[in-house]
C-alpha cells in the first residue's frame, strides 16, 4: 500500500523551515524511495536520504506505519547533509 498521508511533528516542521527544505520534497522522497529505507536506531523506525531540486541532500527520520495506518507516515525529523 502506498504512503499517501503524512503526519509532521512540530520538530520536523521547524527543521524544514530552519534549513529551507521544502516539505513536499521530503514527502515525495518517502513515497518514491520507501523501499530503500534504512533502520533508524533512534526514536523513529526508519531513515532515508533524499535530494532537493537545488542539489542539496537531506535525511528524513520517520515512522511507518504510523498510528493512522499503513498509508501514513509520521515524520519525526529532517536534517540537511
């Protein structure tokens, strides 16, 4: 089942604002590359690398499935790389 719904923590939203990372690009990376995710050893289940249109790389940390179901991911944090 594809991921269609995203739940953003306030921390993840703040990180995107601080680092000028477009949230829609983060969501698209999760949708397109969820199969390539890696286990995260922190509070969230998964981590994934992504690429912005300006060439900058980022890492997103997220839970899937979220409490909202298999079609949802909860985005915990975003980091520029």
